[in-house]
C-alpha cells in the first residue's frame, strides 16, 4: 500500500433544544489539504484518489483515504471543527488528571496504541503522527484502515459468523484486564507517573453521576420528578462499596461498533483514546449494555456486585445527559442520539424499582 510497509511502526511525531447554529469553520477536510501529509507518510509515488469523512465520529474527524493503487488508510483529525461536543461538566480535553475528561487527542491515541500493541492486542497500526501542524493546522495521524464490516454489522447480518471474533475478543479482554496499576486514570497520565483526581473510582463515578443527574433533570421533566430519589439511590449504592487497591486496563466504551475483524478474523480494537486504568466493572457494565444477548461470551466471574449496581445506574445517567448535550449542537445523527437518550432514561427510571 503506497510503500506503507517501509513506514510501518515508525510514527513520525512532527430541555431538548433545537440544533445550535452550524459552526462557520465546520467544513470537512479535502483531499488537496492532505497531499503533503500523504507524501510524508508514504512517499511521492502515493497519490490520493479520494478522501471521505466517515459517519459516527463525534470527537474527531475520521476520514478514509483511497489511493491510486486501490489501497486505503484512515486519517484522524483532532480539532475544533471536527469535535461536535459542546463544553460540558465532564471535563475538557487535555485535563489528563480527570479520568473522565474529554477522551480525544493525538497524545491519548499514541499512548493507548502503544500500550495495546505492547500487550499483543490489535489496534489500528500507526503509520504517521504529526503534532507539529506542518501538514495540517491541527494534530493529525494516518493509521491502518480496517475496512469492516464491524463486529456490530457482522452480529446483525450473520451472528454465527461473529462467534469466533467474539471468542477472540473475550481473550483480548482477559489480557487487557490482567494488566493492572495501583493508580487509576488515563493510560498516558498513569504511565507517566501522574495521580488522578477523585480519590477512588467509585467516588469519581458517584460525583460524575450526580452531575449527569442534575444536567438530565434540567432537561427532562421525567428525571426531574424523581431527582431526589435517584440522588439517594446513588449515594446508597456508593456507600456499600469497599476500597480497592488495584485497577485494570479497560477500553471504557467497547461496543461491537468499536471492534472490526481484520482479514484474518482477528478483532481490531478501535476508538481507543479513552483507554484507562479503572475498575473492571465499569467496562463490564458497558459491555453488557452494548453486546446484549451476546454478553455471556464476554462475562467474567468475580465481579463486585455493589460496584456493578452503582456503575450501571451511573452509566445510564451518562447516556441520558451526554446525548442530550450533544443534541444542543449541530451533530448530524440526531435520531440516533435521541433514541440513545430515551432508552437510557427509561433504564434510569426502572432502576428506582430495585434496591
């Protein structure tokens, strides 16, 4: 692929509102803007035939670059024009001491990609990274294209064909979760010797959930009606959790749309900037939510049931507040975000029926 083998592994670091106004600077990158980057990554004989922004990305631009020899690569672009998330209580990009701060950025991608690769876990190969802005006004990276279908698409069309990838993914998770650290937080921060704010995973989750509850209650009367009871439920569930001294490496948002089998059928883990050391129960709550009836293939014994109860409610609150916040802006896939918020709102209200 356009001399890619010569470069492989050598990363060069040089109340619901109507949509907000589209940013004046919100325009997709063009093939002409990528000429210098592609030449630096793959050489002068590599010619970019087309550049297409892929749907679904909300924190960074994800573009498929097609070349004259029929090969492809993915270009990640991190910048304000590509980020649809408005300012929020969840924290801003670059605040690495907050494990739940905006998980977007070249440095986060590089640290996560290096950690996963060191563990033998397939993530998109990094061909070139440029933080110098020599080739584009913001941070940018050229990575391997795993053209799909994603595991989500395979599960939808042929669940039986997805079984080997699911079984391998279970093995991938075992390797990830076996990697532990005494501190919790983003991989880049922890492995650089940093200390995260929050005191403990459960305390941080509680504080974040209370913020999401307040935000959701201000936007939807159904949440507002039960805000006091939900507040009490969150505190009660947090109070039952015992301290923990070790934290596992987790993806944090590992759904089947963030896994793509390569041409050998091995699962490649995508959208990895949120990789962090945290309670493994946070990962499993998300896995259960996203994999549904297939979750039993990924389940592991010995999970802390008290943490699961708190984290499940906190996750649902996050998936109400977050999509509603995203809908304040000009994010294009509005129906999907509305459905996510509505489903999780109903799950939040259902939690009031339990302990």
